[in-house]
């Protein structure tokens, strides 16, 4: 319970500091949002989108799940994507994975069967593993796991590229870039795993 009490205390401190440093912050915030990017990231508590990007409230529309997946059958992700692209008119969609991702590591290892729903969710990463098995097997052992993190990001970007939401946006000439990034827990840096993709 002490952790929850501390959160409320920190919230009040943040409100006080925000009002002192930017008296119009809450008045602006309540009027609406116009984020420039949709950030699809991992649920890992160490990878908070606004913290690692240094952005402020209102800049990023955020969707997080285990291992930053953009699964074509995930209605939650698709609804977020559609709202971000069609309503908020974001100009960027970012899939951001991270080195040290427990979901990717668990997918690389044999499933234990003890977490049935998580194992089912991670089956999509196991598919990425099978698709790139030859490349991964050609690498030294210590490079396989980090490379699988990167390949997972690339596959999720590819999944987004093929959604009807993204295809329709590009067809109507909407500016929309897809980006694959990886965050390093070790040094705090973001890295692009491929050049941004766009058709307009």
C-alpha cells in the first residue's frame, strides 16, 4: 500500500510543479490532443514512451502490449491505429522494441505452458523466429536474441504496412511514416532498425 500512497504524493508534487512552471498546462491539455506520432511499445515498466523519448503530454498517442506487437487480428491495436491515423491524423507510427525484452526471450525459449495466454500471445514472435531461422542460426549465440528483438520490430512494422488503415491513408495521400526503433536498457539510447517508410 505504501507504493500506491507514494504515487498519489508524487502526483500532487507533479501538479504543483507543473502549475508553477507552466500555469496554462492543464487549460491547454483539457482542450484536446493533437499528437504527432503513434507509439506502439512494450508493456515493460522500464520502457515508458514519454520518458525514453523526452516528449511531453500530448505529443504521443501510445499503445503498449507484451513485446510491442502489431498483430493483424488484434482489434485493440487496430482500433488504436485507426483512431490515431484517421481521427488524430498522426504523421508517424513507431514500433519500438527494446533489448532485454522478456517477451522476446520467452518466445525464443521453449514455452513452459504455465502461462497459457502469454504463450499464445508469444506464438506470433515464434513465427518471426521461424521465418528468420537461417539468419539467426548464422549468428554467434550472443547475437541471436538481440537480433530477434530487431526482427520482431521489423515484422510488426510490416504488419502495420499491410493493414487496411495504413493502406487507405496512403491511398488518399495522407502523410504517414512507419518507423521501427529499438531502445537499449543498457545505455538509454533509441536506434532505428531501418529507414522510415512512407509512400507520400
